[in-house]
C-alpha cells in the first residue's frame, strides 16, 4: 500500500511517515495541498492522510482536486480540537474517516486495517466479476446489501480452492446460483457443473444416479449408465438438499470423499474421480445427526466451508434491485416494452415478508409484467400471499359478476322469485337476501 502524508507541520509529517514505514508501508510526504496534487499527478496513492487546516489550499480542496486525478484514492483527514464539523464536511466530500490531533497511532493503524479489508473486498469482487463474465450472467445475482457483499467476497476466495463447500439457507434464497457462481469462478469452469436434487429421487434411483450402473445390475438395466460423479470428473458436483440423502447412500458418499473412488452398481472395478463437491440444504443437519439420520463424519467432510445465505426479509436492501432486475428480464422475455415500478408498488414489495424468498419475488414480478396494462407496474398488479388488498379486489369482482348474473336471471323470469331461484339453484329466501344485499329493484316497464 502506497500512502501519502500531507501536513504543513514537519514534526507531525515525520512522525506519521516514520510510524507507517515501520509498519511496512511505502510512504511519500508533502508539505502542502498543492505539493500533494503535483505528486499525485506523477504517482498514484492508495491512501492520503492529510491535515484539514493548511495554508493556501486546505484539506477539503485538496481532496476534491486529488479525486479528479485518481478517484480510487482513499482519504483520512486530521483535525484539531473543535473542528469536527470540518471533518464531517470532508467526509461528505469523499473522505473515508477522520482523526483528532494529536493522532492516536493505534487508532490510525486500525483505520488502515479496515480500509485495506474494504479495498481487498472490492478487488476480490472485481476479480470475480471478470472471472465469470463470459460464463455467468453476473446481473442475475443481486447483492446491494452488506451481508450479500460479504458473501460475494467469500465466494471469490472459496472459488480459488477445491475445498468442499456447504451452502445453507431457506428455500428460494439462491443456493444453486451460489454453487454455479463458485464453479464458474474456479479453475474447473471449463469442465462440467453437474447438479442433482437428493430430495427429488427415491433411495434406489438416487444411488444409481450418483454412481451409475453396469448392464444387468438390476431389472431394466439393459445397458451401462454413467453416474453423476463420473460426469462431473474434473468439474463440480452440486448435491442440493443433501439432508434428504439416505443413510445407506451416505456411507458410499463418505467413501468417495475419503478415497476418490467408487464402483458402479453391479460392478467391481474401482473408478477414480476428481470432483469438487458443493452441497446445499435448508435443514438443520446437527439435529439430524442427533437423531441418527445423518452421519456426523460425513457432515464434517462436507462442511469444510459454510456459506449461509440470508432470507430475503433480512436483506431488504436487495428487494428493489431484484424486482427491477426481474421486470427487465421478463419484459424482454415476453417481448413487452420497458416497464417501471411505481412507488406504491415498491413500498408494497418492501413491506412484505417474502416467505418464499427470491424465488417468490421472481414469480410475483413475472406475473406483474405479464398482467400489468400500463408502462408502470402498480400496487394492484402485485398480489401477495396474505395480502387482503388483493383479496378484496377479487371479492369485489366476484360480487359484480354475481350481481349481473342474478339481475339477468330475474329479468328473464320477469322477477318471479320462485322461478328465478330455481334457475339459480338457490332457495328463494337466499335470493331475497341477495336482492337486498345488492340493492336490486325491478325496473318499471
């Protein structure tokens, strides 16, 4: 990290420069704002630490000029007692943090550590974006919230290794998307990503799907079949809903993870594979271990690195961006012109609890795009589970239909209630109640 120290006081400048050099940083100094700007034209800096009160050009003006030269530079401002308001003003202009003078060096070191961590996260995200650009549609994974930004940073680090990963989260949070992102950002990206849902197949079929079988292994096995492990050789195998895998299959899976070999059903020749395994579940596997339905040794083999995805209700910052993404996606898919989302509709989306998570939001926005009539998706275009507004709308529509039908039958029966009730299939007293309810009267001839 290259740090620029800017202060018109030589003693303060030398103190900070000496401390930072001892910590292993490359340090350049400047005695004024103008000198700092000139040096910035020649060399880029990761961080500039500068005094707010300097002759000729103060700290705030210096930050503004330096940002024009290199927008990526971070700034920490130094302020004397009683000038905190100026420091706040500097932060509004782009400073990362501020310190009171005399400077507490331990506090300065802590700020730099936080800053470096943030810089590393941004760099990792850029690396990840570049790595998956050609293989994976980055915009399908929305991460505006701090929690999702942290997860993306973790993904970028995990992707570099072959370590087994377990992805935890409720249904609909995007566990399969994360698994694909890890694969497409890894050195295995040019080989297969093979996915299978352990909950979707019965025990006997799951085993044959994973390991394959030889001809004659069981009734109906008229030819050899390659299993998912072989298909994923040198690539990634994603086992979704791993908590539903039967105990007997868990034993065979454990052996593969220990020895990287297995036999097809009905065969005895060992098959060696090189597979990166990613698993996912929405269940509490430790509870399943306690009751004996999941092997503890397998759990620790699979759960080397854990990625826990938050529910959508716990990352509301992403709802707006996700909704807008899905509107664009489905408008394009359906050949519909560009649509926006009204403020009332967005407010409804933000208030909702999203029990079905991102998958539910995607379904809701697809329906809204298809059914909305104007250029904007409005509140009435977004029916949500448990939303009484939509239920009232539906109820009113049904009431209108019923009223028109009763009026038509009454007219045909010339308001003979007995005949009309028979045609409607209801009791005459019920018909009387409906007439009062809807305020219906026989029109004069």
